[in-house]
């Protein structure tokens, strides 16, 4: 089964790309996880024109079943730490003191709530977070689902359900649950065409993110093999 995850939704984004992806998802009955940045201060994202109707748009997404995720607080990398999911050596969270992370989570959740959004999932910018991030989420939010790490299926760790995220583009993979992470702000026309074909071909194989429930499954040996292979492959590419 597949999940689509959309990163970097904010009041500064590539509105045309987002609109096309939304249309494709709607046409194929696919509902994604969508990561919303509460207070976007990312210099690259701020190059996109401001969308004054963004927050109303985000509430419509939520109304039609898109599952809202807290995607950091300001999307600015503060450290060179990789944390417990070392996809990159940069992070908005990993390496920061617990109190700093608690404030980010607390302020981010409060901001989205004021905008009428209910974040029930977390994914960190750059996919990087650490044990303090988990503790901050535990203390400052009701969020107990995280989209990230590599595994064959959802699993439970430290009271959190981890929905694995293994792909950065649409493609067939052998996992029981495959999350495909897309960044609509930077997707090219050929990539959009590829997404459209994939959605049509696999329309009946997508999970409804609203149906994701807490998992009690522990990480298996197979999960660890997949994780080891994934990071070894990344290391060899570098």
C-alpha cells in the first residue's frame, strides 16, 4: 500500500504545482499527508509569491480528508546534527536543547490551531529529529504519529507510531507500506506527468491517512535490514 506525503505547504509556495497535484489527487480519490509550516522563514521558500488565501485553502484540505502534519516551526535549519534518522546532516530540531524544541512544538501547534487546523502527525524538515524532539512532542502536543524512518510497515517506538517514508518520487517498492514524499514547490513538469500516471495506475492501492491508527508492532529484523540497506546505499552514493 502507498501513502503520499506533501512537504512544505505554507503561505509562500508554488501555487500552480500545488493546484495541479491537488486536482490529480482528487481525480483519483487519493488523500495525502500534508506538512504545513506554521511560520515559514525558509529563505528559499520565501522566494515564492505569498498566497493570501493559503490558510483558507489548508482548512479546505483538512475538510476533505487530507491529514494535517506539523512540519517543523519555521523550516530553518539550526544545527548540523543528523539525529536518529540521519538522512541529512542538518536539522531544525536535532541537537537543540529540550526546552528549545518544546517551544517550537508548542508554538507551532498553537499557531496551526489558531488557523483552524488540527495537526495529528509530525514530520521534521530534512527528516531529522532526535530523542528531545520525541519528548517535546510528548510534552507539548497530542501528536503521536511520525512520518519518517525506513521500515517495511508502521511500528511503535517510545509511545509513537512511525509511518515509514522510503521514497522521494513515485515508484513501485516492495514494502508493506510505502510513503512517497513529494515537494510540490520544486517538482518539474515531467515529474508531474509521472505522478499523474502513477496515481491512475495505483489508485486502488493508496491508504486513507485518516484511517492510520496507533501501532503496537515492534521493529522487526526485516525492518532493520531495510534501514541498514537504505543508509548504506545513501553513503555509497555520497
